[in-house]
């Protein structure tokens, strides 16, 4: 029974990917058709185009929220290596980039950022509240990372970054779960 369950899970995963690919293709077709429509724009066309844009951002929101988990751990590892003097230039650059990207993604998830593929402001209160809680955890975490970057971070600072990374990772996981549920089924 176990191998049958595994095969069934693989089939469902493959089916899910196929459905997502088809929905994305249909969304693009609808968006292109809306842009190519001749004649005056009606309120219905505008609503349709807006909905397609919001829906097309859903996959990117899911991807970027998932990336926050990885970045939270990259910040810890980079801070540890930089403070320990291991490939300081490379690990400091990685620490700086990861810290900045984490802030950029959380801002984009809340306020939108077309450059990152998120075309609209988040409108759901629970998701906004989760992003807010994530930012409350991120700010002191980022301050500690900056101490390491400036050379003012000793082992105790790195240990504090490691300690703070667990709740940050947990909140990032909650955010990706919330965003996945919200945007995987926008109905």
C-alpha cells in the first residue's frame, strides 16, 4: 500500500502542476485578448483585466514568500561565517544582499512591486497582519546583521541572530502558508 500511496501522491503533484500551468496559460490568453480588444473599454473589461493581473501575481507572491524562509537562514549562516573570518568579503556580501532582499520582498508582498512581479497591494487583513508581525521580528534581526556587517558584531551578536532566526523562520512559514492558501485558490 505504501508504494501505491507514493505513486498516487506523485500523480496528484503532477496534476497540480499541470493545472497551474493551464490556468497561467489561460490567464495570459485572457489578458492578451483584453489588451487587444478594439473599441471603447467597458467597466466589465477593466474588471476582467484587473482580476487577471491580480491572479497572475499570486504565483509570484507564493514564490517570494517561500524565499523568505531561505533568506532568514542565509542571514544566520552568512553572519556566522563573516564574524568567524571565513571568506569575509564573500560572506559579508551575501549577508548584506540577503538582508536587503528580505526587506524588499516583505515590502513587495504588502505594497506590491511590479519589478518583482507583484502588481497589487495586499488587501487581506490577515495576510497584512502576518507581514506586520514578520517585520516586527525582522527589524531587530536586520539590525544585528548590520552590526556584523560593520564589524561591530561579536560572537554574542551572532548567537542572538541565531536565536532570533527561529521565530523569524516560523513567522515566514506562517506567511507562506497563508499566502499559498490565499492565492492558490483565489475564489
